[in-house]
């Protein structure tokens, strides 16, 4: 029996050291050397302080900001510890009520906007953490943001165009805009002079 237990314990300790210590340290070291920003969480800094990540959305409700895709995480929006979709099916009345409530909030924030509301502004994603919106969602909100901030629509549309990312490698995904980065650019924009 001793001849079986000793090699098993030795192998267990050896594999634990290799897979539990050496391999994670090696992969972390390579990641930090080759992709330092990504390995550190793709953090966005302002005045030397981290204010968010390019990978996790943030909740914006003020009309002077672009609003992101709704988050299904609870108890707070964009809570990475509670990542997950709502799991509401298309026939679930709760989904219909949630979408109608979001459409109503968008319409109340900009009553003069009669355009159809883009789907990504009223539905949550599978993760509930999406940091990006579609160009259509940004175009829907551009007039409201320009009016509230006292900027020209052209200035806001230029910022949207500057922050629109193309498909990854030209083939994967869809064009998208990181909401936090766009809103930070808006905070740096100067309002038009008032007459």
C-alpha cells in the first residue's frame, strides 16, 4: 500500500506546484509583458486615477451623456460580480414591460425625437456589462446630448465618428462606440457661445 500512496502524493504535490503556481505565474508574467494594459484590466484613466474599464459598461442617466446598453445585473447596473443576462424569453411579459419602460424613459428624455429607438438601447446583453453601443444608438441620442450641452449637432456627430470602432480585423462583430470614452470626450468639448 505504501508503494502506491507515496507516488500518488508526490505526483499530486508536483502537479499542484506546476499547475497551481508555476503556470499561472508564467502566463501572468507573459501577459503583463506583452499586453500590459489588457492584463491590468483595460483601465481608463482620468487625471491619473482609474475611472473605469474599456470592457465594462457604466451607468449614465444624465441627459447630457450618451446612455449605454441597459444592464440586467442586480442590485446595481454593470456589476461585474453579478454578470449575466435577464434570461427573459421573447414571450415573457416582464421583458415586454422592461423594454416599454426603457422606450418611455428615452422618449421622456428627448420628446422631440421621433426616430425608432435602436434595439440595443432597450434590451440587455447576455453579460449585462456591454460597454459599447451601436452607431445607430449614438445617432439616436446625438441631438439630445448636443442640445443639453450647448454643442452643435455637428460637433457631437464628429465626436461620435471619432470614437466609432470598426469591425475587429475588418470581419468580426459590428461597428461600435465605447460609451465611457465618448462621454469623457464630451466632457472635454467646449460648448458653443450663447447669443
